[in-house]
C-alpha cells in the first residue's frame, strides 16, 4: 500500500502565496517521480509540475512555470509546491501523485502515475 497525503491548501486573496506539501508512505521503489495535478470545476485534471526522486529533473506546465516551484525532500518522501502570485484561475483541487514508471518525456502524463492523494482545495478570491 502507498498512501499520499496533501496539505497546505486554503482560501487566499489574489496575489498571495501558498506552499502545498504531499507526503508518501508505505511500500514503493526508491526511484520514483512525484507530481502535482489540479482540477477546476467542470474541467479535466491537468498537469502542474513534477520532480524526480533525486530532485535533479523538474517539469512544469507552461501555464504555471513562472509562478510555481516544485521541490522534494527525498529523505522524507515529501514533495512541495510553492505557488506565488495566486490568481483566481489557480482555484482547483490540487492532487499529488507518485510514479514508478516515469520517463523524463512523460512526467506530465496522468497515465504515468500509480498512486494518488485525495487532494487539497485551493481557492483564490479576487
């Protein structure tokens, strides 16, 4: 069993910031990638950012690259997402996920991920 637990979401005003975290526990291979996805009401779940277990490689969606920063604490199997300059378009449920079968070219793809957290709500008011 692998469990992912997100935290750090909440209600913030536009222009503010949040840091989301996701901790993995259970049985999983040491060579993994962890990613963040988000889903707004009425829209498909979309890729936000991902990082390999070593922290060496990161991938961002073009739409968030300038404002979002992903990082990983490998010793704690915890991934973080720093979100700066929040705007209402960032409102969504944010999910973290873990992959044992990632490639650098497909870290953005939902099918690459094996385990998912329950999500944390981010709401940005104008």
